[in-house]
């Protein structure tokens, strides 16, 4: 699934770039999504040569220039996050307090389908 992974990674990177480069909000949550784009893109790049050796049709396609730029910026965000985490251990505590104030609590799971994950409404019956 190397081509599908690259396509999805490129799509998420383009959404991140839209948030980063326009008047849309660029928050810590989007920063984390961007960092995940960098991690996934790096994993794809590291996995692709092995996949291509097994099947030449799995050779990785060229990343688009705007996607490459977003991956580069996301790498800078990742490096800054790690650097800040090690240089100021209290910063991480403060950030989690901040996120707790805006993150809704997760629903309680009662062993049934209270979170909606196993809710069959709308699904085809008998399949």
C-alpha cells in the first residue's frame, strides 16, 4: 500500500499547508498533525526502496513541491518540539493543562456501544 500511503500523506500535508499558510487557525493540534505527516512521510521514504526491490511497480512516486515544503516545515516543528521538551521540562506540564481545558472528556465505555463505535444503525443488515 505504498502508493496509497503516499497519497494520503500528501493529502494531509496539503491540508496542513492550507492551515499554515492562510488565515485558518494553526494551533498546537495542527502542529502535531503536521509532525505526524513528517513521521509518516519519513517512514514511507524508508520503506519504499525495500518494497520496490520486491516489486518494481511499487517504486515511490515523486512528492509534489508544496508537499515537500510542508514536510520540511513539519520536521522543523518536530525538532523544535523535542528541543523545547528537553530544555524546559515544565513546558510539557503546562501544555497538557492547556489542552485539558479545551479537550472534551472521552465518553465512558460501559461494555456496550455507548461510544458509538459498534452502533449498527445505517449499516446494511445481514452483511
